[in-house]
C-alpha cells in the first residue's frame, strides 16, 4: 500500500543482461566485448627462445559467427599482414557481433628467415591438417586447425604472388557453393576464380571441417603494394558486414563495388617460347583476345626474338615481373571468364 492507501503498482521485472560467455583459446579466456593478443607456442629456437603463433582475438559483446583471418602462410607473402593490421583498426569488440580470430603471420619462421618455406623447406600450405607429433610444418598446421579453423565458420586466407610474380586482386574459392559465392561477391574483388582444392592446403582441410574459405590473392611477394592492401581491407570489411558482424564504416571506398566481380572458371599461363629479355605490355585486369600481343622477347644484343601472344580469350590475373626469362618460364596468367547470361 502507498502512503495514501492506494495499492502499490507492481514493479516491472528487472531485466538482467546476459553476458556472452568468454572465448577460450590456448590457456587464455577472452571476455565478451574485449580484445586480446595471444601467443600460441610452436617451438623453441636453439637459443631456447620460444617461437609462437600470434593471434588477435576480438570477442564481440553480442552473439554471432566466428571468422578467422590468416596471412603469410608463405613467409614471403606480406600483403596480408598489413591487410589484417588495417582491418583490426576498424573493429571494436564492444559493438561487434561474433568473434574474429586474426593470425597475421602463420609461417612465423619463414617470415623471420625471409623465406617462403619453413627451415626444412616444407610448404606449410601443403601440410594441413597436420599432426601434433609430425614435422614442424605439420605441427603448425595442427595448431592452426585445432585452435583457429575448427572454431570458425568462415575464413579469409590472404596471399600474394610468388617470387617475381604479381597478381590482380582476386578471390579463389568454390563458386559452386551458393553461400561461398555470396561471400566472395560481397568481397568485391575484380575477379572470382573457381579454384579446385589442393591436397594439404589450408583451404581443403578447412572445407573438410565444414568451414567456408575465401582465398585472397593480390600483389607481389615482399611488397606492400598499396592497391592490393586497400582492396583487401575493403573486401574483408564488406564480408564482415554481409555476415552481420559489423556495420560498415561511413567511408566512400567501402561502398558496394560499381560492377560485379567477373567469374573465372579456369586459367593458364602463357610461357616464354625461348630464353631472352622480356618486355611485357599486358597489365593486370586487362581483357585480351586469343592471339593478341602481350609483349616481346629480345636478345642481349637487342634483337627481337619472339612476340608474346595470348593463347586464349580472357583477363590478365597475374604476370611475371622478372625481366630475364628462360624457355618455358611463366609470363602472363590468363583467366577464362564465365560466359555472360544470354551470351
């Protein structure tokens, strides 16, 4: 009863906000709405110093998907390292939905040694799913699988061209899977390449675990190509937005792409017909016709030895940047485009 004798109205029930459970990784628990830098032990150097896998955990305050970002699985492919750095600068776990696990350098020893491969010359991207008691590559792969990939629904693996090659920004994925294709189209790269799964690759092992994977290729090894980094940052943020994990920042470059990505169903390299000094005119993203001139080969005396010509209709998705070539060297990578509807 109130002081005036009137019945006291019932109080509205107090709604308690249920906090999202913490995210456990390694020996660390990351609370909802927080970010942590976690080091997962890999091995020790001969000095006794520990080598670990660096992981940024952004555990959103609200429920949502778990997505991983990985880069430098080949130690010389550094474009993705800066893509991840810039993406993380845009993310705030206090307003995020879901969880982002970012591994900026997977092949730590390769990156430290200035090498594409591990010290035992193994290719880490041919060593998945790995083994806890296997080779060094197998152990790193197993660590990635158990701590990162097995916990995630979607992954974006960031790559660049190999030594003395550069790539057009492109997404490689399974375009026959509708959800994967939807995410690839949201990324907005100029080209989406239908790439088959390779045994031992991160993408193949992750797909077997049920995760959908986008593999981003752009730029050149050991180069921070700004155009490749910017396209990667924009694409990752668009994917996070279409997965309803974030709201896109109000930046002009994050607006939807002006044109849809072109779909490549298969590809092939135009190779040097003989040794020489090559001058390529073909530019990344250029559309070419079968038989079109792409460049010329010269001798050291300046004599023209041969023309470099397209061997199919398509788009230039990669090219060599090496001036001196041997017979059979790969020069220009041409992707064959999916026919337009009604074409």
